[in-house]
C-alpha cells in the first residue's frame, strides 16, 4: 500500500522520560524520510513537539490541528507546514484522522488514550478503515492491550477485532507494520453479528 499521510497521537508533556521524547523525534525522522506527511495535535511541547521537529529536520510536511483555546494559551507549534485552528476538541479529532493512511499512537496521557480508543471504535464501526499502530515503547501500552484482550475474552468484542490494530516496540517498525496490516472493510463490522447468526 502507498502511505502518503498518517495521523500520530501523542503527549504534550515535557516531563516524560527522555526515551519517549527521543522516540517521537525518531518517528518524525522516519516518516519524513519515507515522504509520509504527519498530521498531529499541533503542539510544540512534549512528544508532539519532538515528533514535529524530527519530521521537519528531514524536510517533512507536518500538519497540526489545535483547538482555539489551546492556541490562545500559546501551545501551538508555529514552525510547522500548516497549523489549523478549530473550535472544539471533537473537530480536532475528526480532522486529525480524516483521509489518513494510518493512525499511530505514541505514549501519552488521557488525551492520547481518548484519541486512540475513539479511532479503534470508529474502525470497529466501519467509519475509519486504515491501520492503527501502537508504538509500545518500553511496554507503555501493555495495560491498554491487556484491557482490549480482556474485552475480547469476555465477549464484549469479537476475536476478529484484534485485526484492527498492530503493536510494535520501536519507531523503525512502524512503516512496515502499516504495510503488513490486514485490510479492514465496512463489511467486517458485521462479522460478530454474522457469526452469531450462523450458530
């Protein structure tokens, strides 16, 4: 598959371990090196800022989307390719994944979790069909993955739903993981219902 543009969810905190900050910078470098445009939350601090700087250092295109109240607090990155200011967090999330070839999650806090899980939900419903990649630096996402596995084992989700995401450990694995992700279709959302009806 041709990968032109990806969305990256990640933290805006400057207080996270340097390992995470360096990984965000490296992911930006890698994506730019593959001529893949980055869409992210538009921040200048934390993993957000490092991701943008990594991509820009290799001549990449970086598009940020930020709510006005955050921009007014001077949280926006004004050195990126384009920074779009929107009214609400919901509008931000919708535009971040629009027409992207994958959604990638780096470590982060509640905002990152919300973006990631909403995207998984949209994929389950057939609204968002592109690959979803967890970049599980230092095992950060292990509890999230365990929770998803629990939901599957307890029959709140179908086993096929595991195909909606892939987990990698390092930024250099991301592009190949996107390429290796199984195709997800609108029809796949009906899998659980069809399975039950066949029993």
